[in-house]
C-alpha cells in the first residue's frame, strides 16, 4: 500500500447508489478471460479518476471502451462509487487506479475486479515528501511519505501510457500494435509539453509559487519552489501562524499571485491574496474536470497552468 494519506470511507458505500452517475456508463456483460475482452468482444477499462482516464482513453483509441469512476465536478479524493460504477469496475477487463488516493476505489479493487489491475504508483514511481508534518485534518505525514499527484509531471504520464498499452495488449493481443502506436503518439506530445515547461520556466524573475494545497510538488523539477496554504488534503485548514508566515513570505519574496484551484473552495486562497495585497488566480491540479473545463483536456489544462505560472513569476 502507498504511504500517502487517504480519507476513511465506508465500504458500505459500495452497495449504495451514489448521487452521481456517469452519463456514459453502459451495462456490460461479465468479463471474459484475459486475452478475450468482454463476452460481447468489447474490451473495457475502468479508470479511477481523470488523469488515468485521459491516458487510458488516448491509448485505447477506438478499440476499447474506457469508463471513468470519478464524474466531472466530483472531488477525486472523496469519490464514492454508485452501483453502476461498482459494476463497471467489477466487469472491466482492465482497472487502472492509484492505491491510497481514493479509499472507496481501493476497497472495491480489494473486493475483486473482472480482469487485470494496473496500480499506477508502482508503475510511474511517486516522489517522496520532504519533511515530517501534521495536517489540521489529523493526517500525519512522515518524511518519506509519497506525493500522489504524479500527473503534473508529463513524463510520468508518458510512462503510464506505455504501461497501459502493455496491459491492454495482454487483454487484446490483436490490438497490441495499435495500443503501442497510440502510446507512442501520446508520449511525443507529453515530451513536447515537458520541454515547453522547462524552457518556459527557465528564466523567471521569481521561482516561489503560493498554492492552495500541496498538489503541485512535481513542478519543482522545473525549478519552482512551492508553498502550500494547506497540506496534501485540499480541504485542510491553515493555522493563524501558517497564514502569518505566508504573508511575510509573499512580501519578502515579491510574490504577485496566490493560486486557488478547481473543485474546492477558493475562499482561503483569495482571503490570503486580498490580505497580502496581491492577485488571486487559479492553478488547476487536474484531478478532475469541472463544468468550466469540460471542453478542455489534460494537455490544454497543463498549458493553461504554464501560462498562469509564467505570468505570476515574470517569465
């Protein structure tokens, strides 16, 4: 099991109909043996939340059906599964998930799935958090705990694409060449994105970025220094001492912008920005899509984040 914290979730939620139902869900028959796809010949993939769904969809192309287990607008950490989503996971030929990130999905995977399982953390390699600390929501983080937000590193997304292609090829051998080609195309786009981040953030007036919660640590590979108002949990609350320290840091370092994020309340970040006399803007952790970003995708959201960072840091 991964060592980054996860919120507790009742296993009974798996047996109850949730309030959110995926519009694209369809009823599938029982999954067949590995290599055969489902009994109607359709290969199905269950992807735990948006970045995993994006990669799986790009690699699958038109050859397999990918179902997301976290609906647009749903905060990924707190996602619970409806009966239909639980059935989708149980019948999928391949399940792609991140151990420890979504307790309800973890519990469902432990109960058993219809086919192969790809645990993403072991595949891409998660970064370790630096210092031991405690969140206000009661999560204790030891030095060496793992940061789950790997998708903010495009090259780790490319590694995931290769792994998904390999798993799909095992399920559907006839599609192996197509899956490999799709993964290679996606890797090329992700390599270009990675290069754009490296060049776009290479010559900035400032390197300090103040964000709402500790979701952007993988961006330190581009020379950024991140200061989070809250911890790994997006709804944990900062102490008065935390806020005072950040206000001093903003003034001392000439920070121009405090970033809130999608899917959680911007109030804390906007209050800090207002009290510090600086701008407030949005940096998307890309854990999921919203009504506002429904027409976007991973690549476009990452590029929007890059432009926001360049504007804030004088690049």
